[in-house]
C-alpha cells in the first residue's frame, strides 16, 4: 500500500546515503513545536526597531556597539564579528568583550561575511539562533548556546529572572536592562522582513535542532535537465525561471517533523548498543529497540505520489508517466519539483510531461482567499445562487494563463447569463420539434447563405478551440467558445433561420431545423468541459438516448477544413455590420423596432442573398443598393467599410438631432485620429514595435481618415 511505498522510499534513500541525521539550523515553528521547511516560511515586511547595544571591551574603557533587531538573542551571544577590512575595529580583533547581563567573555573576530555598512559594522553572533551566525560559529569554533525551549520561551541557559519568559517578553526585559544600565547607545525605527510559519502563523525561530535531512543536489540535477530539455513543460512557461532558480540553489531538505501524526520515520535504536536499524518492517526483537519519535514532512510522503499510488505493476506501467499535472503555482517547490525528482530517481523517468499552473483566486483587493480573513465565499452558497456551471465558467473566463483571478460572487452573473443563453437557444429549437419533424437525411439539404456561414464558423471555431486546448490556453478557449455561442449562433444564426422555420415548405423547415440541431449538439460538446451540467441536460433532450449514454463519452466533433468558407465569412461580416449600423440608427433616432423603414445602400459589393437577410434582420421594407445611390435629403446615415447607408427620415426624425449625432461622431473620430497620429509620429514606437503592429495602426489611420471625410461630407449635405 501507499504507506509501505513511503517507508520504502525512505529506507532506500537512507541506504544510498542520501538521508542523514544531524544538527542543523532549522526553521522552528514555536506554535506547533516542529521544524518546517524553507518553503513553509512566509516573509512579511514588519515595522520594527534596530537596537544599538554597548558591549564593554575587556581591559579597556572602550565599548563596541552592536546593532540587532532581536535583542533577546543577545543572551546566547558567543562572539562579536567585524569585517577584516574595517579600519574602525582592526585594533580590537582578537580581544574580548564581557557580555552584558550574562557576564560571559566572548571574542571579537574578523569575518568577510560582515557588512561594514549595516548598523555599526559590528555584529553580535548567536550561533544557536541565526543561520548566518551558525555558519560563522562553525568557521570560528564558537560555543553554541541555545536559550529557547521548543515553545520559544527562555530556558535555563539564561539568568533566573529571565527564565520561562515568552521571547517577546524577554525582549522587553532585555531592552529595559540595557536602558537602565546605560548600555543602550540608540534605538532607531527599522523595517525588515520577518519569516512567519505558514502553518502556525507565528514568527519562526531559527533553531539548532537534531533533524533528518535529505541530500538534494544529486536528486535535483536530473530534474533540472528534463525541464531544460523540454521533456517536462510548464504552462505558463515563465514558471520555469522560478523552478530553475530554486532547484539550482537548493539546500538539503529537512524531512522530519515533531508531530503526533504522519508517517513515522522507520528508524529504530537498539536500547543497549545504540545500533541503528532502518528497514520497511520493524526489527523482530522489537522489545530491544526504540523507534524514532519524528514523523515525515507531508511533502516527504506525497512526493512519490505520481508513481506510488498504483495497486499493481501492470497499472503503474500503463499510467506512468501521465500526461499532465494541474496544480497551483504556490506548491511548485513543495510538490511539483519534488515529484519530478522522485520520478527521475525511483522510476528513471519523468512523472508527467506537462504541468498546468492554475490561477490563484483572490478577492477584489488582491488578497488570497482565506478563512482567517473571512474573504472567501462558500462555493456551495455561490452555486446555490448562480449554479455550478456559472461559477465554473466564470472563473475560467476570468483567469488568463498565469494571472490571478480577482473574484467576487456577483461576477458569476456572467456565467449564469451564458448558461441561460444556451438554454434558451436549445429551448427554441426543441420547441420547434413539436411541429417540425427532424429528419437526418435532410441535414445537408436546402443549404443557403446562413448555413454556409454558420458551418464555416463552427469549423473555424473548433480549430481555434483545439489549438487553444492543445496549448493549455484554457482561458482563451472559453473566450473562443463564448464568442461563437453568444454572437454567431444565438444572436445571428438563430435569428436568420426563423423565417425559414416559419415558411410554408415543410421539407425546407425540416432541413433547417435538423441542421440547426446538429450544429447545436456539436456546439454543446465544445462547451461541455466548462459547463457540464446544462450541456448534459440539453443533450439528453435533443433526442432519445440509451441508458447510461452521456455527452461526456460521446464522439467529439472533428474539424472539416473543406467546409471553412472565407467568402461566406466575409459576406456575413458585411451583413452583420450593415444590420448593426441600421439598428444603431434606429436606436439613436428612436425609431420603434417594429416599424418598417426604407434603406438606401451605396455599395457595389452587396449581393442579393445578403440584401435578403439585411431586410429580414433589420426590418427593412425596401432596400435599394448600387454605386449610383445619392443621399436623399432628411436622412440618417452611417458608413460601414466601403458602404454608405442612408435611412430616409422624413416623418420620422428631427434633422437637428441627426446633425448633432454626426458632429459627435466627427469629434470622436478626430480625437481617435489625434491619438493614433501621435503614436505614429513617435519614432520609438515605429522603430521598436513589431512591423505588423505598426502596419495595423497605419491601416486604422487610413480607414478613420476616410470615414471622417465621408462623415463631414454627409454633415455638409444636411446643412
């Protein structure tokens, strides 16, 4: 089982010499009374103090002044360090000071580590309670004096009147003593970063403790290589830089924890001989042994997850390595890197080929969701109000690859509206099946312009969707789907087929509905991974299904490149632009939507089939098109690419309103043109931006200049 796999991994690495026990400076969590790893330490900027203490130099009247942010640790000082190049202290190197409060004589020594610019340039050295001090202590063979109990209260290595105090209470009393005895040089405000335990929420204490460690340098190298070689790819790729920085500067991993739960370390000590026994199974004469009390760090058991969860070797060979790991970036070190290391060491192969890092959900202030802050809405409450599909789709839509999500529950209105849009489109089509028979043999019959376009757009969308998913651009995939479903299918295609569904020809009606349902069904399959519930529900209603049949196991549509029709796309774009322009004129001029209007279209690029749909969609009574169209008096107008649209307003509109509208549009265009001309006159932009970006701006400039010219002509004609 998994427990034995965890224990076996420890035993194997111990026998390989990659696991050892020793005294090292660790990050100690006083709240949990346990060591924690570097990755479990969160650094916070704290406004504190920098205390300057005077230490009397023995045999002189002189003091050496040291600066510290942690006054209480001076009780464990065993040396004072200065930089060998610091002229201020050269004559003091080799002498001793008398440690205040304690009375211990400690040496003044030189070490290159000391920063001459920090504080006074003299550093108090506490080897038991600071990582850098510990290293200096080892180099200079200083005494190591631990002044703290596991709960960070002072122990018996300090004077009686200071014993048993919380570290911060001890700090207060030490500062008071220095002030009272005239040994406080000065106190200044100081901002520094303090490490907090992610688990306990308290400042960690650097603490010299006997722990179990895993040697990492040899394990890290293969894991670095496979990412550099592209065998394991990160999405987004910028996490590779973070990964390499950590892996190439990795230190030995403290894998033991002083907790009551976890995988107990499989090491036993003989009660008499002190012989160490390390095996998966306990020693047979167990009464003669005592097992180590420590347990493994959680990550020291989960790091083998990718290859150790299988029940049989056959399962392992089938599933390992897997294709993708989806996880959060905040455990890239805790889990991802270590799984790659364990996979390369134990399996001689990568555990997965792709790692997709999800966004971190934050509140609107940018803070991580947490119970302590009370800023995390209960997902079940959100689902109850908006629906699971709405929550799921909204979060995905709001989460660009590699960026965090600023979330609030009301944003789920977006996803709910999208689900409703799909539901209403499905309901409309299914309602028509009550009167119109669905006949599969007619699916490809009576195809017209609207059908050519929506089928082309479906295949274009499917191709874009597949590319986005293959590149793990999940957020982009949701935007591709949303645009097709909301705009192309629901807003335009469904409206375009209504006239044909209500026509007299029964075969045409059946063909149109059958085809629309077929496209809709395939569209649901694209949406399904993001909105599984509403798509499953509608899919089941489209036609009778077999027991146990589900959209999730149905055949996914394939791109049919031969059905992509650029000409149909271009023609439909023109229809959409013209209809939208006419609708805008209606809205701006307060012409009732139900009222038929006449339209004049100055263009040679509009076909009869386009005109037919423009009339139906824009509620146009009569539409005349051609190159020789002239603008009639008292008419509203719009420009769409190379076409000019005129709507006679006689009896419908006040001319003054139309003149104001034109002037407003001219002013807007002039402002936009000024902005783009400023950009294009900037040599830095023109020479530094990609050529296609610059050309796009120039094209935009030319188009706007032409539109502005035409608008001014139209305004002149109304004057």
